[in-house]
C-alpha cells in the first residue's frame, strides 16, 4: 500500500515520475503480485489514471486487464475495476473525453478550459477505434465479456454492459459477427431486460440498440426472444407517451427491429401487438404544456406506425396492417389527434403523415377518412380543413407538404374519392353556402402564392390519375374570371395563366396538371388543341434559348406537345399528327425537341422525387416534381420520342398493324365471349347435374326404404302363411274351409313342393359326401392306429392325429347342418301334406253351433287377409328380378363351397401322403435303433429291449398297487 500511495501521490523530494512510468510500474505490479489485494489495488489505480492517460493505459495495460478477467473470476471487485478501466480507454463519448483533452497548467497560471474541438474529438474517436480493434483481434475476448454478463453482481454486470456497448459503437459489424456465432450470445443480452435494477435494464436497452443496427439476422433472433412483448410492457410500465427517456429507448429499439425487416413486421402483426399500440395515442382534451420528452415519445410512436404501413413494404403486408389498424380503432384514434386542438405543430405534421400512409390504397380506410368531420360549427369534413391549411401561405412548409401527401394518399387507387372531389367543381353540385374541396383547389391554383399554385395543381392532378371518366368530367368545369366577361373553362384558364409568364414553380405545376389531364384522353387533347393559341405558345417556348431555370419549363412544354401528338385522334384538320410533327420539324427540329424532352429526367430534383411518394423537400423553391408525375414521364418519354421520329410510311404501317391487332383483338373478344357463354352453360349444366345427383340420391333412399318395406311385407306374408297352415291342420276345420284354403294356396304348395325336392336332392348329395368323408376318416384312423403301434410317442403322429380330430369336428358340424336341413324338410313335407289333403276329419257331434260360427268368421277374415296379401304379392313380384339375382349369387356361393370341398379332399390326400412318409421315416429309425443295439451288444454293453422295459414298468405298477 505504501508503494501505491507513493506512486499515486508522488514523493516530496526528487524528480516527479511521468505518467507512463507510473502506469508501467502499476502494470508490473498487476502482472507479478501474488496477493489478490495487491493486484486489486493496482487495477484500481489504473482505473483512476485511465481517463487522463488513456493512450498510455490502453497501450500498456490492456493485455494485463484481459488476463485479470480470465484468471480472477472469483473476485467481483477486481473484475469491476478491470471492466471500468477497459471501458474508459475504449469509450468515445464526448463527455468522457473532457478530462483527457484538458491541457495541464503551465508556469503556475491556469488557462480557460474550453470544450474539445472537432480535431480533438476526431483523434479521440480514432483512438477508441484502435483500442477496439486491438481488443477484438481475439474473438474470445468478446465471448469473455458475454460470459461475465451472467454474473449477477452489479459491479461486474453494469461495467460489462457499458464496455460491450462501447465496442459495438466503435466496430459494430465485427462485434455483431462475434456475438451472432457465440452460443446463447443474444439470449444473454436479452436477459438484461428482465433485470430488476433499472440502471442495468436501461443500459441493456442501449446495448440492444447498437446490437440490432443494420443486422437482419440479429433482429430476427431478438424479435423471437419475446422482445416485442417485453418492450411493450416496459413502455406501459413507464407511462407510455408520458414516460421518460426509457420509453424513447424502447421505441428506438422497436424501430430498429421493424424497419426494413418484413419478417419481424409480419411477426409483430400476427402477434396482435398492433392492438396494444392504440392506448399510446389516447390524448385528452387539455393538450397544453406538452413536455419535450412527450413530444419525442409520441413522434417515435407515430414513426413506428408508419414503419408498419410504409409504401416500400410489400403491398400484401401493408394492406393487412392497414386493415388491423382500422379494426382495432388505431386509425380512429389518429384522426382524433388530427382534429384535436393544442397539439404541437411537429406532432400534428407527423400525425398527418401517419394517417396518410394508413389510408393509402385501402378503400375501407379511405372511406372512413372521408367521413371524418372537424369539431367546428358547422362541422366540416377533415379533408376540407386540411386543404385550407395547404393553400394558406402562413402555415409551416412541412405542414403544407404533409397535407398534400395526405390528399394524395386519400386519392391513391380511390376512384370513388376522385369522383367526389371532381364533383365539387361541377356546376350542378356547387353549394354557395359552404366551402368545398374543389373551391379550395381552384383558389389555390390561381392565387398569388406560387407554392399554393403548385400544391393545388398537383392535388388536382391526383384527382385525375388513371381515371378517364373524371378527366372528361373536368372539361365541363367553367370559371368566372371577372364581372361582365363570359366564363372560361378550367383548361383554358390554366393555359392562360401559363402564357402570362408567372413563376417557374407555378408554371411547372400547371404543366404537370395539363400533362396528367390530357394523357390517355383524346377528348381532352382535342379540347386543348381547339384553342388556336396553345400550339404556337408551346412551340415558341421550346424553340427559344432560355436560361438554366427555364430549361425545365421547356422540357415540360415538349412533353405536353408530345402527348398531343401521341394521343391525337386526328379530329381537327389543322392539328393532326402529321401536321404537328411537320411543325416540330420546321420550327423546333426533331433533335432539339428530343433533347429538351430528355432534360426532364436528367434534372436532380426529378431523381429525388422518383424515390418515394412522400413529398419531402429542403425548401419551398425545390418543390418542383411529384412522385406520380415522374412515373408518367418515364412511361411517355420513349413512346413520344418514337412517335416524333416516325415517318408517314411508318405511321401508315403502324396503323395497319394496329388495325390488324384490333381485328385480332375483336376475334379474341368474340372467342372470349363464346368462352364466357360456354362457361355459363357449363355452370348451368353443373348445377343441373348437381340437382339431378341430389334427386338420384333421394330416389335411391326412397328405393331403399321401399325395399325394406317390401321385406317387411314378405315377413308378414310368411307369418300369415304359417298361421294359415296351422289353422288348416287343426281338427276343428270343416271340409269347406279346407277346400277353400286348398284352392287359395295352390301356388304356394307348388313352391313348397319344389323347395322340398331341392332340399331332398341336397340332402342326398350331402349324405353321399358324408359317407365318403366317413370312409376317409375310418381309413385315416386305421392308418393312425397302425402308426401308433409302430412308433409309440412320435411327435409327427400326434400332430397328424390332431389334424384328423379337427377334420372330424368339421365333418360333425356338417352332419349337424344336414340333420337340421332334414328336420326342416320333414316339417315342410308335413305342412304340404296337411295343406293338400282333401279328407275332412271325422265330424264330432259334440261341436256346437257357436263354435262353427266362430270358425266361419275366422275363415272369412282369413279370406279377406288373403285377398289383401294377393294385392301385396303383385307388388312383390316386381322384386322378383332382384331375388333371381340373389339366387344366382347363391349358386355362385355353392360353386365356391364345392371348390372348397375339393380343396379339402386334396388336403386329406396330402395328409395321407405325409403320413406314409412319416411311417417310412419311423421304419428307418427303428432299423437304425436295432442296428445300434446290435453293435452295443457286440461291444459287450448291456442293452434292454423295449419288451423288457415294458415288463419292468408293469412290475413297478403292480408293486405300487400293492
């Protein structure tokens, strides 16, 4: 300790050691000390010197500090000192560099200490980058820092987080690569968000901000580590838009994860996190006194919404997010902020831009926005209120650009909205008591403010974009320029202002409106050419040699004249395509015309406007091109150049080709109509087929039901037949009853006789088969007995006997079936004989008259029932064909049984053959056993015969019985 005290404080006498010498001694102490306390004190001293002597400490002590991190993991205090020292020499924060660049006192006089200038800061940054490169030369050093973050001790974890953040700031890409390949590297950093100590959690947010910059792979990993849920929870805990700097850090991290990352955007939408954003925008009635932090937070929240619906995203994902934002009420909440009072200007501007992109291209959202009214008296549509701000020159420039963008997004792919805007300009729909969108646009179009002229012209051009109907409708608009003069059309008034030589911005806006208006609209071209002054004005503008500022106007005039040629239907004799091309060739020159036309796309502001739909300009003077107009120029530049350079012969050939193409198109159209008709016919036939299939199913179900009913009737008929047969056999029947029954059931008796004969034949056949099988079984039994006598206990004979017993059981089962059939046959024969007998039982004089009357009534009832059954029998006769089929099926079944019988006989023969083979094997075995016994006897061994063994067994049994 005395050594360190002397090193740090210096000695009273003798020369003062330099900083490099002191640091060298401290480094030697760190490297050579065996006691942990000495090393800890040396590292603490290096930490205190690391800000003032950053270069010396970084150059001499970095390796020793890294070694401390590797070897002294058990002591958290020395680890914290080492990490703090590394952070001081690597960090480039300006406030951290104050002391490092402060000049030392000279000659005892203090000089004023000023903030570091740019050169000093640049040198400090370079120094931090150099030390960072030195540190990350070995990727294990970064992995070492990651492992130290698992330590829960505050003095280790917090400096570790700060050190890793500084490394990422200096060399982001290299450190990201090391963390990405490190096992569980990103997961360890995500655990910082769950730390209960706010300091570590907040610095962890800063670390993740640096980590997720421009690295889609890390962004995906962080997102799938539940980053969205954790960040939204932190924002809610901190008070949402009213929160502090922590909310801002969370929002910046969310923007890093979502911007230009379609995978994370999809995951954010599917995770229903959009619905959790709605409470952020709940603004109260009193909006005065917004803090700077709240403005920043809400600005970032609006940017987060815009990231999800940005026009640069895929159209499908954007449309899905727009739908979710409308369904959860987020769009409604944004419109509430839009119409609220007391909202800061920059928040209002960003809200307008956000609403613009939420409704862009979404018909449902656009319709809702059209229905929003401002809370004024009387209520006015939000669109009208916004347009009033756009054409008001006292409003901020960025706000007017935002309103123009909102109007463009409202009309993007919205023909319904375009029609509503144009309708406010038509004479039949103008309301003198209220201000409409059309009136505001016309007022801005012809005002003295050039920026209002440009914005109104571009807004009106968007109302005509890709909408031929509205282009034709706008030709009907008439304007009253002054009292006592007839009204002029809007088209004519635009050309009049153009010819008056107003500001460049105004003329550019009007030319863009005219080009959009007459493109792809021959009627509008005819109206434009009908004014005799328009074509001479355009040719004069193009042919003049004007300054640099006017070249853009000349190029747009050339584009307008080229559109008049390309979309000309030759309805005006003085201005046909050929005459206009001759006029260009004589007064301008084709090469000069094409050169002026190509100047548009070469303009610097044209390239800037073509990048994205939102109009973003540094100053009002640079507001010249519209994004949609750049698409139109790109589409028409080539075709206009070709149209001007073509000769009359080429024009004629093209017309012929066009006619041929039109003919082919007509033929194709006819075929398409024929195909449509055939498709409709096929559709009708399919519907008919479906209905017929359903009818067929119903008919099949009805048929099945009828078959079941027929079967029931047959069963009832058989029961009645049995009852009638029993009554015929009763001794109380009279002669008249028997004769009547006999007469009624002749057909049934015939069928019964045929069935009896058939059963008799089957019985005879089965008895014959049974006799054959009995004979076969007897022969097998005799052979089995002989085999048993020949070889007692053979396993093969046992298996054969088992097979014979199974065959015997099968035969017995068939015999039982035959007996059952014989019993049924006897019963049927008895019934037939009883029914066919004409004899009448002997009369009994004891039967009284009442009994006879009862029998007669029963016979009458049976007669009636029989008549009814005959009617049902006629219905049953229809199912005779089905029964015949069943009979054929039964015949085939008999054939199958016959085949099985033959197979069984074959099996028996094979069994007999196998038995013979077994007998031969047993005989060979007995012979071998006999020869072996003879050999044993010849060798002098005592061998007992089977007879001796049997006799011995009998003696043993007798003894046991005694």
